[in-house]
């Protein structure tokens, strides 16, 4: 701060300080953007107190429309997670239900996998995508059923239940890590 009576601080407003003898160039004239006209709706009656606010801002030129293309899903993670869940559930209940109920579970699983494959094929045709490989659907259906039967014979349902809980805990931990 200066105690001088001639300098009150800051820059004087009437004479700006120019460094190096250069002065700023005058501003360039800016062309006004084209204006959109506003027209009232045909057949609409004006209220007694004037036009409605929305009517004053109605566009007469349409906005650009851009089609957003559909994207193909990334990989077969839904198929893999569904198959693993099926193995955990049916393998965990195998010792506690009738074998016919387990066979019915296999049939329902195969039906759901087939329906999911048909939906995937339908999306490919609808959006014009190149066909994806079909073998993962068959591998998921047959591999899931085979994994259930092999695990039931090899380790039993209680071990499958404990292993499923450990696997779900690890999956939850990883999900919490990545938010």
C-alpha cells in the first residue's frame, strides 16, 4: 500500500496502463447469428393476460435429429454368470431333492439358454450386425449341466454350498473394489 496522496491504489480508470507501448486492438465487429422466428400456434386462442411463456419460445425450425445406433453387448458375461449361478443353485440342492427335479431343472436351464440365444440372433438380424459365434450358448448349456453332475458326484452338495458362498463373497469383494 502506498501512503502517497496522489496514488489511491489500483489502476486509474480513465487512462489504462499499456505495457511496452502496445495498445489493445479495437474489438472486431461480430456478425449476429441467424435468428429463429417465433410464430403462435394456429387456432390457439390468446389468453386475456397475453401469450403463454411457452408460446413465446416455440421453434419454427426443427432441431437436428441424429439416430443413435444400437451397440452389441460386450462379450458373454451374462451367459457365464447365469451358468455359474445355475451350477451353484442346482448343485447345492442336488442331495436334497429328487433326481427327477434336478433333471427338470436341467431342462428349464436349457430352455432359458435357448431363448436367450434366439433373442441374441433376433437382435443381430434387427440391427444388421455380423453374426456372433453360436458355440458359447451350447457350451454354456451343456457345460453347466455337466458341471453340476460332476460336482455332485465328486464333492457333494454341502461342499458346493460352501464353495458357492466363498465364490459369492469374493465376487462381492471385487465388485466393492471397483465400485
